[in-house]
């Protein structure tokens, strides 16, 4: 992805997959390659949980790149 303007990435899971991931407390690492092929190329990471604090499944997650860091957006 390009670093400008502040890009956004969204992850979506099928409702059944989101429920299973939440039940198993599955986690993942989102990895984004920024400005690929340029001298400014770098990698950003964000740890992702598919279970909300109240235990419900999170089927859609959104992140925005801010100053080279992936920041999760709140719904």
C-alpha cells in the first residue's frame, strides 16, 4: 500500500468463521508492506483478535496507516 494519503485496510470474516475464531480466541498478525519497491519501503504489523472484550465475535476489523503505524479503527 502507498503511505499517502493515510490508507485504510479492512479485514472481513464470514460470520461462522468469526464466531469460531472468537470461541477459540484465535489471533493473527496483519502485515502490510508500505511503498513496495521504493527506497522508503517498510513493513508495518498489527496484532489482531477476533473476539471483542465482551466475548462477541469481530467479523470486520479496520486499520488505518498513521505515521507508518497500523492503528485499529473503532466501529
